[in-house]
C-alpha cells in the first residue's frame, strides 16, 4: 500500500491502489478463465516475465490471488483467485460491458451465462433496491457522516 492509499478515505482511490493498472486486471481475468500457471499467463498475455512476477506478487500481497504449490520437484506454483479476487470479477465484467457499448468498433467478445448460453449485460446495481447506479443521483460521504443514518460502512 502506498502513502496516497494510506491517507485516502476515497474507496475508489484505495481500490485502484490494489488493481489500478491494466496488467493486474488482465491477470485476474485470465485466472478466472482457468489459466493458473505462470507460463500460461505469460503466453496468453504476452507479458514480460519480470512484469508478470511483479504483478503476481502484488496481487498475492493485496489478497486478491493465492499462490499454491502444485509440484515439489521441481518447485512449481499456480495462482488462483481468492475470495477478494472473485469478488472483483463483476467489476471487470462491467468495465468490459462499458467498453463494448461505448468503444466497440469491431465485434467484441460477449459475457454469456454458461448454463443458458444467453448473453449477459453487466451493470452495477444498488443491493438494497436493485436499481442501476447509472440512474441514481449519487455522492460520496465520509464514514461517520450523519447522512448515512446508521448505515454500515462495510457489507
């Protein structure tokens, strides 16, 4: 965690400190798709080994990825999403949907429901009401603000 992240009360700034660069998000995407080994990730992403090593280490330290030994001789590890990493996947899906909708000059891949084969349109909704956030007037308030009305700051 860097110094800006330590002093920030903004959850967006804080979250971006963990996954706010493209390689990290692409690694999480590929882990979710089943590429769990270093060489699989390197090959699929076309990423330099030193960059991949740095990003995997940072994702493990941030708690989004877990490192698991799959071979003792020679020692080999694989990387799997933690609970926090799996919880981040909907964020990636929404970013993808936004890009497809607003910057999809060519046919882009679609998110589909595995069980039904139906295309899915990822949106972010308020858990309490089910309303899409894009249609709500929102503002950010600091923890302890009286306008929170006793609402918990953690879910």
